[in-house]
């Protein structure tokens, strides 16, 4: 189940987001508008939802949370965007990584 919102996820919603992988939740976050789409099988699914809601491609970044270790990762094929100076799956900009991390901690504050 994919849930997209600009407020923290509730414990009940996090249980729903676990349905796809159980121990891992994929996320796509608009680091400018502070909106998160989570729970998808593939990052592009969340990316498409956010684009349809008016988000801009250069503000969307993908990654996820390992629920066993509570580690946030910054790895997604949607992050490969040479025009935005990101040539790898990992978010390369420290500024964007930090914003992504802070926002992930905000959206998942009930578990992180």
C-alpha cells in the first residue's frame, strides 16, 4: 500500500507500509515541499504520485528505511539524474542527503 502525505505516519499507517517488504519501507520525498510517498514496490511509483500532485522532478529523491536496524538509506534508481549532478543511485549531494534524512526522521518519528 502506498501512502502519500505531508504529516508524520501513524503507527497504524507504518504497519500498512510494511506490507510490501515487511522489514524495509521504500520512500520518495519531495525535499522542497516536504511530502513523502511511501510503501511502494518500486520507487518510480511514488515518484509518479508526487509528480501528479505538482511536485518537481529535481526535488524528488528516493531511498528507504531498514526497519530491523532503523537505518535510513539514500539509494534509488530515480536518483540517477546527471542534469541534477547526481550520476549514481545514491544521493550524492550532502545538502540533499541531510534534508532527506531530516524529513525521513520527521515522517517516521514513531519508529526512529
